C-alpha cells in the first residue's frame, strides 16, 4: 500500500481481505481509525492490495435511474427506523428468499462492527443509523462465500464500504444487492467508546442504579442514535439498560441532537475520519444499487406530510435495484415520484460534496490523547457557543416547523 496517502485511506479493509499472504492487518492510529499495516517479512510484493484498493481505482459515476420519497406502510417499523423504514422492507425481502443481510451492528461490547443476519427477528440489529465507523473485519470474504453458494445477499454500508466490496469481488453477481446511504462522514470509534464509558460512570456517580452497592455493572440493553421519542427531525441519542433489581428498562442518557455533545461534535465535523473531508465516492460513485437517505426538507416542500415520523429518500441506481423496489411498492407509501436531483442538492447536498473539517479538529484529538479531561469538556472546549445569528436562525426554523404542522 505504498502508493496510497494516509489521508485518503477510508479504512475499508479491502486490502486486508484480499491479501493472499494475510500479511495485512488493520491497526488503529492515535485518532482511533483503522489503517492497513503490512508485515513486510510475509509480503510477496504481488501488488494485489493496491489493485483492489478503491481509492487507487478510477470510480465511475452511476447516475440515478429513479428517485422518490416514501416510507414503510407499517408505521411501527417507521418509528423504530432512522427515517422511513425502507431498509427493513429490503432486508425482509432478502431473508424471505433464503438470503443473508449484512450491515453495521453492535458487538457484545457495543463497538460497531459489520456482520450478517439470516432471521427476520434479527433485523433490528442492523436497522438504524450508527454514528461510528464500523469495523469490516473479514465480512467481504463471508459475502463472497454466500454468493458462491447461490444465496441472495444484501450488503449495506457506507459508500466507501460498498466500493471496497465491489473491488474485492472483482465481478458482478446477480444474487447481490448493495445499499448505501448519503454519508455525512464517520466518527472515531475511540471517541464513541469514551462517550459510552463516561455515561456509564455517570450512572454510578449520580446513584441512579439501585444495585450500585452490589458493584454490579449495568448491562446495556439498547442504544439508539436516532431515537424518535420527540420526533424524526430532532432525534435523540438514547442509551438504556435492564435493571435486574427493578426488572425494568432504565435510561442512562437520552438527549436531542442539539443537546447531546456526541451528536453535536459529529454534526460539527469535529472527529470525522480525514478521508471523509475529501470523499472519493460522492455523486453516486460507490457502485451501489440503491441509496437510502432521510428525506430532509419534506416538511417545507410538502407540508401536508409533516407528521415528524420520518420519510426516506430512495435513489435507484441500477436495473437490479429498480426491479426489487418495484416488487415492494405495495408496502411503500409513496408521497412523491419522481423526484429530480435538484431536490437532493438543496436538502441533502452531502450526496455531492464532502464536509469541511472543523477548525478545532486537530486541537480536539490533541486534548483527547494528551489530557485526562472528560470527553464532554473536550468537546465543549473545541465547539464555540452558537452566535446570536445562529440562535435566531434556530428559533425561526423551530417556529416554521410548528407552523407547517399546524397548517397541515
């Protein structure tokens, strides 16, 4: 991997999965992001790692064939989903056909990793946004194994992960469906772990857990980065655990995006991976069949649908994607079709442009690595308070949302 600048590497793990000598492992840098590390004593200089690297390959633009706004007709699934519950329909379709669904999920220690499911009751594990870069591990090899066995495979991930998988496979498979999303960028796993640890510690410090005297560590029961308890547009990051004493689920933290410091740091681009600031897979260059995103702006353009429950923006990028979505149309409540790309450029421009790094990004990681200060304090130090103008804009937007809801 000598020809790849560190700043460009996405950590997709394609090189590690492809190496015939297994001499490449993914190691975390000081910011917590994974990068390939080569054992030169085992390397045979075959260059396969460079040949499959999606960053070193010219990516072709795959323009949308169709775009629409809609959501799952099952409103309970919509409530449990980040946006409109369309991914669940695609996952159900794959599993019903005897297939396998890959996606980002939590492991036993609440790290975000890529894995697969084969049962419909497990869809909840890979449903919903997870604002941490997932660890790919060896799943590309698992995908190839299932494909060769003739199984239907749905693989969901970030655009760079889709590009990595396609490059690893080296050929088209009729039994593979790939889904990505309009990606803002991926936060550092060590920032997530520090946030999680500090929230668990605060549970003890504030004596909210009844079994604290027994020194029993609370078992986290659920984490949702997009909890819709107060609505789709002002979602909450909620962490809860099962309290064995009360035999009830208890909340550790639940704050909306404007109050939760982890979400504020993420949305302010304070601790995203460096490659996210010059993403090579914008403008439909990942090679995915379908892109799913939040239909932001729907409350302004189509205020009659402003129920704050969530809608999906569905971008179909291949004939395969078009055919599968057509089979599911009876389970989708479509509010607008077709949509042109101007709508996406106006309300979800991350599909075309990378976000700029926060001016205090370097300062943030320096404090994270060289001080014992709490994460919340570090984020607060690096994120200046909103200006008077920002507060006015936020207030106006809030009033507009209320007006749209009343007008509906």
